């Protein structure tokens, strides 16, 4: 019995959930074929999903065939919920990428493809809606090969051309093919599992056309993953059931996981659940290669590694907008408590509370997610709230390296930390490394420092925006066997980061970054001039316009701050005939940095929660030493002398 965990990914409205229904129905696991537009789809069980007609949350279904068992993980298709899709990728053996023949490869399809490449997930492609007028198989396949990978190969007809295309994807396979005139089934399976070949099938999920062939193809061309006997698992999702009970979704990647076991300190699994849609059965043990939902765990988080598995917390699809909560006369503390529950399920919300301002802020991807968040708060928690106009989430980075020092020595405490701050590659986020000798700091002290560095969101000193694209290396420090206690190294490490950033600010070696969108704008031909002029005014850039089905398509990129409200303008000046799709491209130099810095008027030395100053002890009392004087007062020698 072949057992696989397979995720279904697609751009919104490509027919992803309809394909899931069709696969389950064709395999005999559903008696009735549900429809998204009727609100009776097996996997879109949430009331908001039925109301909206889109998948908002990831869901699980079990597909059983005579020689194969598939765990299907259906993922959200809307760009605003992409972070949930990314969480699911860490659990997959194979992926099914759905492309609508009517839309072809969209910008978001390319984003999903890049994520599948990043996680190295073997992928089957199903081109849906081939029953619609104007669908052209050859044209769509050509676009897929051009936009995604030239080794996306039509698997619907295994003729001579099929084997030639397979052989051409790999040098060794080509040599064998030229010698023998054939390619073995094992070789093709391996090429697919190594992401050197991507099978493409064509059909209609709604009409059940070629669904049986697609299922047979997955069964024939996939490989059963191999797992070790040592226990390892990965958390990929947190949710809450209808009773409010916290559920941890786990992929077992080695050994087995038993109910009632204590896999984290003081945290015991109460139940292991095997879900199929809304229903579940309680199981005593989960084997390698299975997905299971565990109750009783309180501090787990998406991306967490258990046993031999290491944490893998990557969120390249991060929010770029922040919104302030308007409680509408609800208790703000109750609102914060419930938002923390939603943040537990989706960490990208990044709920922040300002004690000083008595304000709650959340980070989101876009307008649809904002609307859904308001509806969830009302339906799940009976809290009617609103979010006020959003602001851009900026970031900061460095352009030079510096040795940074933090010292924390109030009476009966002692810790000093030396860090090397270096610029990272664009899009690399924060990287951490330890190059400190055990002769300088004990293993326990080094662990405390590295844990502290990774536990905090480090803010820049230009406007107080998060730091990104920077490498932090532990290079030295000092502790005291008598006075160093828990938390001392945490304070010293955090102060060191800020001290280094202040040094770099004095050298004009800091940069403000802003998010940019990749956009795809479809408009009537007579509005092209207007659109091109608008994009140029935004400081954006675009490629040569293309005409598709009497519509002109402009693709390019522009600052989020300039383009975030442009969809409304497009609908207005095209009288509803235009469409704008935006996907976060990444962070780049801010086009109006000085204006933003001036308007923000941020004083890093007054930000007491993120102080760059250190505390030294003299004459039996602790006293503050301002950041620029810390290097001269440091008690551990500089590794990179000033």
C-alpha cells in the first residue's frame, strides 16, 4: 500500500477544491459530488468558506484506493492566505498544482511554483477547465513550459515523443535512452521525485473528465517515501475545534508518535485524531509518513521540529500592511485575548499591543484577509470590531559590518556580549551564527545568547522598523560564575544589537526598505496609455504590453505604498472591465526614505524596551553608559579593534 501526503495548490478560482471533490468522488470516498458554489463542498466546511465560496483554511481528507492511500491537504487559493499554504508545504510528499486553462499561469501560480521549488516538493500539474470554450491544450502546455519549467511534460499520451521528452530532461537518462531506445518506469518515477520531470494532465474537475486517468497517474508515477526508525516530526498547523480545544497538526517524519506520550516538557498528548473533512477518528499511534492532529499540547507552533527534526520556520510570503484595531466599545483586553488565539493559528498576524498607547495592531496581506478577520472575530467570539486604515510595514537593513557590544551589570548581575553585525543578501532575513570559543563562554552561556537573539524581533534605529537581511554572529563575551544569573545574557545580547545599529547609523550605514508588488494588470486596449502613465507616476516599472483575448496585459513591479489602492481606480476607469493582481515581490530601497524617516521622528534612545545603552557597575551601584561610550567601557577585548 503506497501512502502519500499530497497538497493541492492553486490560484483562486482555478478549481482546486472542485478537483479535491472529484478525486474523492472518483476514488469512491464520497457518495455525492459537492460544489463550491452550492456551499456543499466536502472540504470547504467552514461557514465563512461556504459564504465566500473560497477556501480560507487548510483542510484534510483521506482518499483510499486499492493500492494507494492519499492524505489530501487542501490549501487556501487566495493570495491573502498564502502564509497558511506555505505552512502546509513542510508536510508534503508530493504536490498537485492546479492551473485553469482559461487563466493559464498567473503571477500567483509562479509564486506557488517558487515555493514548491524552495521546499523541493515533487509536483504533478492538473490543467483544469478544459471543457470551457477557447481552451487550447498545446497553447497552455507551451505557456507552462515557458513560465514554470521546460520539463513540464504531457503525461496523457505515452507515445514515442513522450519518452523522448522524458529522456531529454536528464543527461544520464538520455544516454541510456539512446543506447536502449526506452526509459524504465523506475527511472521516470525517480526523475519526478527529484523534480527533474513534472507530469502534466488535462481535464475538467467539474465534469469529471480525465480524473480517473490523473489518479492512476499519481499512483503509477509516485514513489513511497522512506523514513528512519528514529522519531522525528514537524508541526505544520495550529487550529481550534468547535469546542475551542487547541489542535496541533503534525507530520510524522520518522519512528512513530503515540497518544499519552510527553513529547515536550510537561506537555502530554491527550488524543491523536485522524481527520477526514470535519469528522475524525481517535487513533492510538501515528506511523511515519502520516499526518495526525494532537490535542493537549499548549506551546507548539507551525514549523516546529520534534525529535530528530529541526525547526523550519520560513515565511517568505510575509504581510506588508499593518492595521489598528477599533474595538467598537468591546473590552480591549478581551479583543487582545481572542486575537492572540488567531495569532496562535496564523503567526503572520503578528498581533502587537502597545501598553503606552493602549492600541492593538495586526499585520495582514490584503483587504480580503482583513474582512475575513473581522468576520471570524464576530462569528467565533461574538466580537464586532473594525480595523482602521492600514499603514505600510517598512524594514531596515545595514550596509556595513560592525562589532557590537552589550553589557548588563546592575548590582549582583553580570554579562557582556560581543556580536558581529554584517549585511546579508536581499531577501535573506536574519541569519544567526556562533563563532565563540568554549574557552571564552561556556556552552550554556552561548546557548542563552543564541536563544535570546533568535527569540526577539530586532528593531532598527531609523524608524523602529524590523531589521532584515542581516547576519548576527556571536564572537565573544564574558560572564561571572558568581553574579551571572538567568536573563543577564539576554539583556546584554539585545543591547548589543541596538548598540551596533546606533554605531552604523552614525556612519550612515543603514537603509530603509519598503515592500514592492509584482503586478499583473489586465485592461481594455483603449486604457493602456492611462495605465502606463499611472504606473510611471508610482515609480513602478513594466514590461512590453501583451494582448490576450482583446485585453491588454501589463506586468511589472511598483512600491506597495503607491499601488495598494490602485485596484479601486482600475475598476473605476475601466468600468469594471479591468483586473489588477498584486503579489509581494520583496523589500527594496525605499523611494522616499527621508520623508518617511522625518515623518516618523523616531528616537531610538527613548525606546526603553529596545535600548542601545548598557549598564555597568561601579562603587556598588549600577549606572547607565550611553551606546557611543560602551566600546571604551567594554571589559572583554574587541575582536575587531576600532
